[in-house]
């Protein structure tokens, strides 16, 4: 198996209750979840705050992880509080305040066969130092993918499961091959759904508009955060089905996500959005979001789980 390279080789991860060196956490190449995409996961961030490092909305991410496991009847030996502690421990032990944290549950079994019956479920947690997800800091260019977003009669879209990401990968690959930064997916009915790993918001006449639950979206925790923060500055928010052409005529468009944070979208399908640069409301929300994740909004201190570096 390929060895951990560079910084990863020095990393420590948590696997089924044990802290291991990255290179010592190994699985057989026939592992079920590697073959069939049967893993489930979360993507969480930790940030530097005035009081030290802290994990953002840890409980909400762990809740979604366990909801995904329930959907797939995945029986883990790891409980909620054990997982929360493991996540905090992995961030602490690796000593970097800004990380992307990946809890992952998978069928740790190398018997051929799609059935998961009787197969052991393992859980790992890794945390890698992480900065900005998209390189274009002033805004990205997106393409509406020819691939539609999967929907719940095919695969549970509210589950954050590995297999779902083949849909994201094929759409994103298409967008990148055409010279764009990211894909925007629509539902099979043609309504706007989301990015490959991001929710989407539109700004129309000073109001926020975002696809509703019926638009085949993952119910993002950043999406929820933004909606709460927007309410606090009296921005009106509308959750509804969105026509593709509204993307082009909106004043501003941005992505939201744990990795993407708030990323302005300045061009879609070659059409300039608004003024063609980051819009005023996107900028304002992005600042407030950064304040929240860095612990500068006292009223939202409960969104942060402090990590004690020794
Ligand atoms: C498909 C998809 N949609 C939306 C999101 C944004 O969700 P969150 O804000 O919880 O990170 C993600 C990222 O996890 C995702 O993978």
C-alpha cells in the first residue's frame, strides 16, 4: 500500500479506539467499503479561536453521522460521546488548530460479496491541516452539469455516504474538463440542487434564496449556520425550488459548505453573475461566518467545542 507522504506520515489517527500512526492504520485492499463505496462519513472543521482551537458544530456533525448510519443499518461499536471524544483527541494530538476532520465508518471485511450482513464496522478519525478549499479566492466559475443530482428514490441523499460522491465526482470532473472550477447540479426535473460538495445560495433583490429539502440536497450544517446568521441581520430567506435560469439573473450566488465555507460564484456557464465579483451580501455573510467559526460571536459560543492542546 502507498505510504503516507510528507506531513501525513507524521499524523496520528484514531481507529476503533486506538491512536495509531497514519502509516500503521491499514486495511486490506479487498475491504468491502473500498470496493462498493459503502463507507459513511462526515467533514468537520476546527479553527483557531481566542481561547485556542475549537471544533465547529461538532455535535451536529456527529448527529448527521449517526443518522447516516441509521439509514444504512450500519451497526457501529463506537457511540456518540466516544466519537466526539475521539475527534477532539485527534485534533489535540496532531496539534494544528485549523484542520479538516474526517470521521469515517466502513465495513472492515475483505470477503467478496455485496451483502453487509455480519460484516464488521470499523470507525476511524483523521484530521489534516486545512486552509481554503477553492484556490480562486475572489470567486469561482461554475458549470451546470449535464449529470443530474441523485434523488431519494435511487439513493438516500440525506445520508453522507461514500457512494453518493460518485455523482459529485462525475459532475465535478465534467466541469473541470470544460475549464470551470466546480459543477452545479440540478434535479432530474431541472431545478437547482447543489454543488458537488456544497449547498448553494442566490441573492435576489436583497433576499437569500436557497433550494429546499425537496430539491435533492444534503441538508448542510453550513447552510443551516448561514440561515441562522442571516436571520440575525434581518435578511429574508426563501427556501424553494429554483429554476436554472435564476442562477444567471441573480445579483449574487455563493456556495456554502464545511470545506468551501462561503465561496462566491462569479460566473456560471460563461455568464457573469451580478457585477462579476463577490457581491455585498456574500461578503457580509462571509465575514459574519468567519466571526462565528473563530469564536468572535459570543452568542454562538455553543457552536464551538474547545480543544485543549497540552
Ligand atoms: C453533497 C454535499 N452537499 C452539501 C455539503 C455541505 O454540507 P456541510 O455544510 O454540512 O458541510 C456537502 C459537504 O459536506 C456535501 O458533500
